[in-house]
DNA sequence: TCGTGTGAATCACTTCACAGCT
DNA sequence: AGCTGTGAAGTGATTCACACGA
């Protein structure tokens, strides 16, 4: 089913278009042109048209795209819009913040389990969830049907935690630890590297002084 | 000075190499080959050599690269290794977490100011910093010599906050709000989009079911 | 006439392959 | 013999430009 070959770059823009489309739709706007959609998504019109063409031909020449229709079609491609529950491992500052961030719930990725190894933290209740120990991970994943893992541990612990997640059957992992982890090919790991983002900004800031 | 044309993709990998090199150096390792460095950074040897070649020719044929030397050279390119202080706007869950995250301090991006608009939050002290009101931003930037801005507000407030940051003289912004903001060309904005990361994972998870 | 859909052209990044230094 | 440095080839993404339908 839907075996379109969506380039990674287009994929990440589609999620941005979708959010923009939901906003448009909520304010009663029925159709939108590639130029308008580009404008509010920080893209450009060719890219928008090319990206949307991967989904099929859902636009009308001379008119534009129906917002409702596009939202539905993008939703189908992005994973059928069934919610995908996530477990979060590593209850430090960042872990606590993410576990309370409503945005994930709203986007269809509810956090349904919390895990740590620190005995001082295990047993604590955050946002209605009790923090479990790492050795209860497999059971937790089974009980909650979680399919996503979020790693917010220190760098040193990340590889072990990822191994446990994979062992427990998780195949999609978002890694906030500033380290590259090894996994088998069937597992998809995405890294969010805050220190790198800062350094890139720092680089451009530095460059600006020599123009 | 140093007007090399570093591709964006190489730039982000250099930050990863540097962290790996610091670890190697700390454990007493003096030289490293492109293959070894690739292994621990999740890259490959051609990419490592090409990336490092943008800095100049600091390797020794038949031997590899001196860890200390590379750390220094990457540091120079990434912005002279002077610390770049940052102000953070938006003291919600994520803002609180980031303001306590030691990683930034360590990487040379200390958070030196906190800002919000909620009167209940303004005046609060977090990690030794008192939260200021948005209208004190310009003064805060002036007093602290901040050069980076971090936006952790809700989407709806992000554009206004970014305008204030730019007004206050900030030219490099890291935006965690799930919205694309408009800025003049001289300002660099990088977006960290957590919802998009989840959706991309969700897409691959979905795909796996139809192989 | 307006805006989509798409081949073709361009640009950017990656990988290959090997000459040359140690 | 081993490993770097780098042109050249290959791959993938972006932009262009225009035919076509509403």
C-alpha cells in the first residue's frame, strides 16, 4: 500500500505544510495555492508543488488545493493518523520537560511510559505516569503497545538504553543524547542534537564578522 | 579570515567529530584514522576525509590525524571557541529544562538571561537567573552581551518574540516553537521541530508494515 | 488567465578510486 | 604498506520553465 518514494527532505516539509493547512482550515479557508502555502511554511512554490505531487494530483489548475483534502492525504501518507504511543527513558530536566509537553499528545504521539535507572526517581509520578525501572521496560512496552522510544539520558547511558528499547521491540527511536548509537538496520534512530544546533549558529555568527 | 566554503552538511558533522575527538583525546589517544573517526561518529571514511579537508590538510599519510590538532582546528572554524552567551525566551516546561541543561554551558553557549511575558513567571529565579519581562530584553542583551536567542514560547508568540530579539540586536536564533518565523536575511534562524521528528519516525514505522 | 504538474537543468552532497606522501 | 587528499563520477534534491486543464 502507498509505496511512493518520498524523499526525506520532502517528508519533513510535508509535516510543516500539514500544520499550516490545519490552521488555514480552522480559520475557514477552503483552498490554497502553492504560493500561499509556501509563504506560510517558509518554503517556495516549486518545492510545495513538487512535494505535493508525491502524494498524487490533488490540486486544481487555476485554483489551488483544497485544504481539507490535502490534510487528509498528507495524514494518510504520514502513517494513517493512528496514534503511536511512546515511552521516554531518562527522567532528567529534558525528560521531565518533554513528558509534560502537550504537543506530542496533540500530534498523535502520546507518552505512555516513563523509565529511569536512578532509584530516587523510579516510583515518582509525573503527569499521571509512574516512573519504572529500566528492567521493567519490556513489560511496559508490552502493556502500553508503545512503538516509539525517546532517549533523554546522558550520553554515557544512551547506547545501553537503546539496546534495551530494541530488545523490547521498539523500532523507532528519537535520541536526544549527544552521541551516535549503533543499531541494526531495521531500527530507525533520529538524533536531535542541541549542542550541534548551537555550534552551527555560532559558526554563522562568527562568519558574519568577516563579510 | 578563514573564508572556506564549508557545506552545511559537513559543518554539522564537524561538531560530531569534535565531540568524538575530545573523548579520544581525554582517554589519551594521540592519533586517529578517518576510518576510526567515522566508526565512532556514525559517518564513513570518505566523508570524514572530505569534511576534514575543508579545514586544510592536517592529516599525515600513512598515519592519520592528531587528535589535539584536529580539535583545535575544528574549534577555530566553528567560531574561535570564544563563548557565545544566549538569552532564552519562553519559560514553560521546555524553557525551564533547557535553562538548566549543563550541556550548553559546557559547549560554550551559557544561558545568561531568561525572559517571559507571564507576570506570574517574571521575577522567578531559576538556576540563579531572574526571569525578566519581554520589554527588558534589549537592556538584558546589552548588559549580558548575549549573541544567541533561544525561543521556547508557544507557536502563537514566536513571531513577536523573534522580532523583539532582532530588534535587540540578536542575529542567531534557535526556534523551538512549531512555526516558521519571518526574519530579514542577515538573521539566521534554526528550527528544532520535535513534532516533525516524531512524524518522520511515525512515517517509517508505518512503512515498515508494508515491506 | 491562473495555477498545477512535471520533464529538464542546475546545484549540492556523497561515494569512488587512486595518485602521492610517510 | 597504510592512509590522506582530491579530482571525477554518481546520486539526490532544488529550481526552472512551460504545457495543459479549469
